[in-house]
């Protein structure tokens, strides 16, 4: 069935059978492959990821590779300029432009291949300390898929060939006099251009890092409106509140905790600050408001000690009364 056609029929179904007085209930369909990274709905089965964060990390990795490639091109051009006499001798001995070009590209591939093996060696050797830093065993990660390995190989070959092609083209397509004379200024200007691009990307990274650091510092130190220090949240077992013993068991548990000398206060609630609130009650309306204008609100069930434990300040209204 066509998902769009089916989703269009759901609107009539909701309109016919929904008991929502606000008329805002909506049903829709969603691909299973979109749930983990592209879904942000209430009552998800688990905490979802973010496709925006994935795109950001991909862009970050591309910028890092770009900086490395530009730096390599700069060094490769300087190294190629130092080999002008070698290139001139080879041309004098009859070497073709294709042969000289191929030599520089192969040199680039070999150097990048050595760097790839060195990086893999570092990944393997740093696996244990990195696992300790993340507090998660990275050795349990799934093996790389053939598609990913193939993509890395293609990326490596094309990247090495492209960044090796620029200095190879400059040297192989010019005669010795041009390399030593007139084109020297042009080569210097091009290297300066690459350096400027590299520094601009680096400055953007540094500025971005500072912004992220300041944002995290603000999140850690700004006034949240409640006391979050020295609070220990305990997830209680699932108990039916309709159970006649629920309230007595809860009070007994709270009194037991209060008996410890280092416990300043105990409060019960069905949610904690900072966690997504899944409880919705409605429609709620004022006494003089028509019933159809009632609204649904997210609520948190708390006891009489909650406000004191979290040191909440009332903007309006009052705390529980005895």
C-alpha cells in the first residue's frame, strides 16, 4: 500500500473515532529506518539519536581531512620544487610527461598508504585506554561492513591521487627554466592561497570549539531554578498506585531514608527535572471556560516534600498545606 494514501485515510479515521475535544490528535506512519535518528516523539521506546549530530560529525571529519590534505599539498609542492633538477634530467633523457606525472602520483599513494597503516596501528594500540576513557568497551563494536571498507578504499585512492596530482601536474607540465624562473612567483602565490584556506578552516574550528565550551559551561553553571546538587534519584519499582499498601510502603521507605544522618530530605515524584515528561492530563480548564476549550498539559506528580528538597521558588501560587 502507498504510505501517503494510507496516511491520508488516517485523518478521517481520527476525526470519526477520536475523543480529543481539542481536535488536535494526529496519526501518521513512519519508516522503521527513520526511528533511531529522525524520530522525536513522545513515549519513544528508548532515547533516540539525532541525524543532525551525525551530519555535523560528518562535516567535521570532512573539514579535518581537508586541513590534512591542504597541508600535505603544501608540503608536496615544496618537495616537488626541490626535485626540479631530477625532473629536468629525466626530461632530458626522454621521460614523458605521463611518466613523470605517474611517478609523483605513485609517491603520493605510497606515502598515504604508509600513513593509513600507521593510523590503523595507533587505533589498535590505543583501543584499551580509549575504552577506559569512554567507560565502554569499544572492542564490542560490530565489524566494518564491506560497503564501508569499500568506501574507505575508494576515498583513500581518489584522495591520494587528487592531492598528488596537483604537484605532479605543476612539475611535469613545466620545463626546468619555468620552474626555476617565472613560475616561481606563481607557485609561491598558490602555496600562500592554500595556507590561507588552511588557517581559515583552523580558525573556524577553534572558534567553534570555544563556542561549544562556553555553551557547556553555561549549561553547567547557569541558574536552573532548582537545587541539583547532592540529589540522588532512585528509580522505584513499578507499583500500581491503586494498591492499598502503596502509600504506606512509600512512607515507610521515606522514613527509612530519613533515618540516615547524611540524608537531608526525601521526596517522591513520578519524574525528575531534565527528563522528558510523558505524563499528560486533560482537558483542563478554568471554571468559567467552556469545556471544549480545555487544554491538555504535561504534569509531574509530586509529594509534599518535593518543593523543599529541590528548593523551588514559586512565581505564583503556594506550596502544599498541612
